[in-house]
C-alpha cells in the first residue's frame, strides 16, 4: 500500500498534466483538492500522535495504580 506522501505526489503530477490539458479552472480545483489532502494528512498525523501519547499515559497510570495496590 502506498503512503499518503506517495499518493499526494502522484496527485500533484496528475494535476499538472490535467492543467495543461483542461485549463485553469480544472487546475485550480485539483490544487484545492491537493491542499485539502495535505491538510487532512497533517491533521491525521497529529491525531495519531495524540492518540499514541494518550495510550501511553493510560498504561503508565494503570501500571502506577497496580504498583500502589501491592
């Protein structure tokens, strides 16, 4: 499976070829979609990081709680 960065690069290349064939309106639309993909990819990365940190904190608190019970 391709990473989001690889797919994004492919989309950029396709948008460039479409813009040569279709005109400025199609190019603007393609660039808008690419911008949205980039924004969502960044948000996804931030959310994954926050989720991983949250999971780590829950594990640590459980581990601490278990140690205190002993």
